[in-house]
């Protein structure tokens, strides 16, 4: 039966990739444009690929494995996993990103292997990041990822879509991280479970690609399957720089069906903080300002991009980190690290007292560098703050924008960044 109706971005991408007239709730088998795994998920994926296909990959040019969660290796067992990934790459010809290349969710867009309109899966929950580039990208388990790497296809239930309209002018001191934290506080951690989020509005249009990726990255934190945005001249400029493929932008139809519409006036939002131990435990900064801190972290797949480092460096220029605090900074990729050095951001951060670590996930997952001590308060630009994140279940993690983290490091307490912005 042919159903003629307006479609969301998700419905259009699944229709294009399954050869069917797909709508929310349909089960489809869809062609995949790219598949990825990281060092925390690749070992199981490799074992599954060996078991299911003897190591055969559908297209080595469309598969990558990234070492980013624990780099350089902190443990003998991790080193064995890294060696396994390298040998699998030699055997199959897939792309392998070794120590220091960066975070998978920065490297995949930088690689030029994906463009607007693509369907991408990754064995990591924050694969939804690429939705900022008009890509339906979503996280899957290692065995589903393995099946995809073998077949080039995967089955999906086409998700319903929540439309989120961010309108109004973004105030000074408010960044995309504050916008998505505010939404998390409104929706809750399961408010959009197995639904696609479509982000619209003049506030989204005003953001850079770096800032948009922060928002799409955290779609999973409210349960979302994907965090989609329309393509515009900024998106196309990104791909003109990074890819030789021709983007195929996908836009929602007028009259498309949304299961929910949320309108947020960003002009009424100030800097936001997610308090322990949940991403949706959000409050305005005024409610928590002054809380003593021991550690700060700027980086991750959420906020380790060039714009994030620039914002932090702008606040820390000529300043010193509080003697009671330490600040860890992890650029999201080697290219970003180099650009930040050329621009002088790294020098500024180091002079202020920051510790720069290898491009990658850094302290986020708590497998090696930057593990806090018992009872310490940490302010982080990461996407998660549940108990045990960063490696110590007896520490307390507060999530905020790079500007808020930088300002807080100067004072040694949670501080409002608006006091440091010209």
C-alpha cells in the first residue's frame, strides 16, 4: 500500500536507504553508508565478525575502528585490544585510527567519509553527534555493528520524531551546551526514548557547526535515537572543507507528523549546570554558584572542538587557575590540537595552568588520566555525570559549558562565565 504523506527527516532518510515508503513505526532493512567502533567496543565486534563471516567486511572504505577511550594505553589488557584492532585493520583494509588521532565522533566527520543524507551506525552511544550535519547516525551494540560491517545493512524500527524549536536571541554567556542541558532538564533522561529529535529555530541557525554538534551529541542523554538538524551553508562549507563526496541534504516536509513539539525561548535561558548524578538534574548557575571545586575538564566528543578551546582560552587569557584546582584539556582530534596551537589557544591554556592530554576521550570515561579523588567536586564539559563516571563513584561531577568550566577554574568554585566575557 502506498501512503502519501509529509515526512520528517528520519522518515525520508530511512525511505531513501531502504527503498520503501517508510514512516514512523515501520520495520525496514536499510543500507548503511558508514560503520564505526571504538576501543571499548571493537574487540567484541571483531570476534563477532570473525565468527559470522571469517573476517569479511562489506566495504573497507566504509568501516573504521578508533582508539580513543584509553590512549595511550594505561593497561596491559587495553594494549592487547589495541593490538587486536591494528591486526584486524591490516587484515581487512579498514581505516584504523591509532593513539592520538582523536575522538571517534570528531574523526568520522573530519574524515570526509560521511555527508548530508547518510545513514551511519557506530558502536558508541554518542554516534548521534553527526545529526548536526544532517546525517541520521545512531549508536548500536557491538554485535549489531559487526553485522552491519559484514552486510552493509541493518534493520531498524523507524522512530517517531520530536520537534524542538529553539527560538530567540542567544544571550551573552549562554552556549549550545546550556541549551541542550536546559532541554535535558525539561525532558528527562528518558523523555525521547527511541525517538528522533529534530532541532530547529533561529537559535540553531545562529550556531556554528561545532556548537551544533554539542547539541546533537547529547540527544542520547534524553533517550533519543538521533539528533537531527537541517543542512545550511555552514553545513555545506564543513563538507566542502572535509569531503570530496556530494552532500544530499534532507529536509522535513511541511506538515510532517511529530509526536511532540517543544518550544524553547533561549533569550530566557542563562548558564546551566547538571548536578550529580544525572544529566537531567539541571539548574540555573545561580542556584549552585560558589560550590568549591577540585578539578575541571574541557574536552570529550561534546565540547573538545576548536570553538570550545577558543572560548576557554578567551576567558583564561592572562589568568591563573586557582591553586586549589587542576584543569585537564583534551582536544577532540589531532587536527584540532594543531589548529589550537597555531591560534595560540593551547599556549594560553598551559600558561594558565592547564594540563593538556592526548587528543581523545581523556578523563571522560575514567579509564586512565584525570580520575578524581573521593569526595571531590569536578566541573566538566562531558555529556554524562552519573555515579562512577570519570573513574570514581565517590566523586561528584557537574556538567557545564567550556565557558563556565574556565571561569570556575579561575575562582576555584562554580562561577558565572558572564563576569569574564567582554
